[in-house]
C-alpha cells in the first residue's frame, strides 16, 4: 500500500508528497515524518538545493482530520498540547530549513494545510486554488503559527475574514495582496514548483542560505541589530567562492556557474 506521505529524491531537490488523496491529504504522522526527514536532509546535504511540498489528487492539504480531533478532545489538556507541539515542530522545521522551501498548491489548502503553505518560502498556487482557515466553524482556533504568518503578509481585515468568519480566499486574491508568490494554470503548480527549483539550483546556494537567515532575523530584531547581521553576512559572502565567480561573471558579461562550485569535493 502506498504510504500516506513520502519523500521523492530528485537529485538536487526533495519533494514531500502528501499521498492520501481520498481524504484531501490531511495531516498525518507520516506527513510530519516526511517533512522532518526532508528538511533535515536538506540541511545536511550540499547537493540538495530546495524542498518542495505537494499533495496527490489535485489538493494540497486539508489540515487536521476532524475525526482525529474529535478523538483527541477526550484527552487531557497536556496531551492535546503535545499533539499541537508535534505540528509546531514541523512548522519550525520548514521555517528553519536552510534551503528554500516551496509549497505547490493545487486545488486548495485548509486549516493547518494553510499553516504548512505559509511556513514555506514560496507559495506557487494554481489560479483556481483557494485557501481557508475555517477553524472557527468547528469552534476551534488556528494553530501552526497561522495567526502570525497571515498577519505578517495580509491586511488585518483579510485575516479577520479568514479566521473570525472562516471565509475562503482565492489564490488570485492572495497573489494580488502579495501573499502568494506566483500563480500557475489549473493543476499546474507542480510544474511551476519544479521550474522554480531549477532556478534555485542554478543560484549561489550558500548566499541563499545567508539570505534566508537574514530574512528570519529581520522579523524579530531592531534595525541596528539587523544591520549588524547584514554586515557579518556580507563580509563573509564577499570572501566566498560564490562571490568570486559571481563578480567575475558579471565583469566578463557571462552567466555565473554556481553549480560547478557545489560539485567540487
């Protein structure tokens, strides 16, 4: 039987496949394990330049299974907290992954599926996809960092309609607001994600890792502190092989060859 989630190794990228299409790809222990495995491998292996998340059967992720949540409602509050912490460990792994992470959203994302998508660096959504955080309709509240990530990228009025009223929002609307990176044709987010992964693989991987760290700290520190982080990162980058190749290529009016640097022993 096909596992509910697994990792495809495509050479310079890893794809986490949520493979439970008959249930619209809900959260599962298998999905958590696949994401944790892929992000850990991305951090440990130089050859891996990106991680992609997608769902089988034309839907990204339906979030928490309400049947499972009904069973958990009988647990103690400490036990319920533990299950939520397991989701939050996955969100941290996506946010902290040193390589770019891409969400390929066909069909839609619901509940904590939205949390997974917004924990990624890029969201590539089919133009007919939609996002819904309708926890409130079941008497629940968002988790997976969703109130924070939505509030970072969307106007308060949009977040309120999504979370307090449980209204779905079209991918086009989120793209127009700058929360979705790009739109793809219907059922086309996978191809768009693979094309973006090609662009990432051709770029300077170490510089991208430094940029990811800077983007992460920028949320939490004051400007002078962030400028110090930028100073240190720039000073290190300027002495790197990537910078040497990039500057030389610019001066020689040619494309830089960053891939060959990763291939060196």
